[in-house]
């Protein structure tokens, strides 16, 4: 027996809704999905913001994905499971920029936001990550960097435009130290930090 027309319409509507892609958050003219799958986990977009440099131009847009949304750095650091920090290069006016700029920012941010004990524990792994990002050489507008924490796949990975660079760097403590470059209270970009934490800024 065939379903009444109104039932068939309702069923088609439900099917169409199930097939819709994740909704996106639009920021600075770019769309960021509000959910994504990574390492077998469903992640939520915690926040998205811009790293601003001279003349109020942005160098990159950053998006933070975590298992559960949180408004404090400590709550984000404490979450187990996969995480992602995505950086979309937006720098104008110049053709490209050296990844040594990231190395400098990482060294400064980790040193400023980690205790001496934490710093000693991650120092060699920071060097390893910096060597990997140095191998990338230069990045230009439109490039996308994904720094993922994948505990079941060895740790932190760096992907640039879909290409994986280097070997995974083990330890959640390393990924936490890396996130402190962006979420730490010292030497981080205040507005970017606020927005990555899901707050207006």
C-alpha cells in the first residue's frame, strides 16, 4: 500500500535534511564548517579569528576544532581525543612568507606560556616540529595548514594543502604547548585568542 502524499513529502524532507552538509560559519569572507570528522571523532568548531598585522590586514585566519566546545584554555587543553587548529593564509601585499615566521612565534609562545618543567619536557619535540615546518619553506595566500592532534595515529601532524609533512610528534603535552602559542595569556594575539575561545572580539 502506498503512503499518502503528505507522508511521502515528509519522508523526502527528512531524507533531504539528512543529506545536507554541515553548516558553515562565515568569517572574513571564508566558510568554516561548524563540525568535522577527524581521527574517528566528531569535532566542533570552537571559534575562528584572524591574526592581524600591519595596516589591519590579516596574516591568516585560524579555526579551532575540539571534541566539546569550551570557553577557557584549560578546558580545551584537558580534552582528550583529536583536535585541529587550521590556519588559512590570507596575507596580502607580498607573494609569500617564510615559515620561519611560524617558528619564531612557536618558540616565543611556548617559552612564554609553559612552566620551566613543561618547557624542558617538550623542548626536543618543539625542535622536531619546527624542523618540519621549516621544511615547508614558504607559504602564500590561499594555503591551508592543519595542525592535528591524532593520538591513535602517533600524535601531532602537520598538513599543508592536503600534504602531510614529517612524522607525528607524540604526546598530548606537546599539542597543549603548541596551542598555548595561540591560547596562552602571554605573547599571544589577544583578539585571535578571544575568538578561538568562542567569544566575541
